């Protein structure tokens, strides 16, 4: 008979019964429930591969505003409350297009792109080309080559480094970050952030103002909790 040290406790995964089995045994049966057992697998269980949950992003329904999570790779979703379709695709426009867009993804108008008679609603809008119409964005990035004829609403506006954005009317935004140059008057619900490489030529009305060393600001500034 094998020595006692040559045996090990084996626990049946079906009923939980524990019994002694030879360490060299290949298989056996549970003495309580009779199920077939693979001894070596029970003595040296292989690690189960960790299944990583897909990365999620938070999106809100266009129609009812209900928020829900969706995989970052998903192209669309359906609102869990009102069953409305939610477009999650990214768009890149490099030619002339006349239609409305509504997506929670990124919408890029390339330098040769031309979008007209349109209302673009997107999470992240990048404008390098020409737009005739309206833009509604959570994040709007405007390059020097952009030409916007119409109106836009942005929770956050960015003027990238080495780019200039001019706006004749008073600019109303949630917040603005100027890394390049902006020419015009600004009214921000939250903050105006002027980075070290940034230049702002115009009057500022905002709840907060951040000016990094090296930045240029020419204009009157009014900082108030009520904008």
C-alpha cells in the first residue's frame, strides 16, 4: 500500500465531499455522490484566465437624457429608458456633405471637408475645414484652417497650439482653453484657461481665470460668480 504521505485530500467539486487519494492517481470516483473525478486536475488546478471586462464609456440619450454605460468599441446603443437609437460612431468628413449628424462619438471635419446646411451634434467635434450651420459639442477643437459660418455651442472649447481662432461676436462657452491664439470677446460659464503658449486678444468675463507664465492677455477682465 502507498505510504500515507503519498496520499492527498481530494474535494469533489460536485458535492463537496473530501476523500484521500493517491497523488499518482489519474482519476477516481467520489465515494459520496459517485461522480467521476480527475485527480490530477483537482490536485493541481489550472488558473482560470481572467476575463477582462470591456472598457465602458458613459453616454446620455439624445432624447430623454438618461445616462448609461456602453462598451467603447460599440457603434450604437439603445436607450434603456425610452428605447431611442444612440449613434456612437466616429465620423471623418473630407468632402462636401449636406446632412445632419447626431453622435456620441468624435466628429472630425478635415481641412478639405465641407459640411453645409447642417446641425452637427457630437461629443467631440474637431473643425479644420468649413462649416455652414450649427455645432453642438461637449468638446470643440478649432484649428486655424476652420471656417465656421453659423453658430456653435460647446461645453469646452480648445484652441490648439500654433493655431489661431477669430470670432467676431461675443463667444459664449462653458469653458475655453487657449493654447494657441484667440481673438475676440469671451464669456465663459466656468473657466478661461490661458496656457503658457496662449494669446488672448479680447475682453474676458468668466467665473475663473487661469493664466500661465508666458501667456499674453490683452483686454478687460471681469471675474464673477454670476456670469
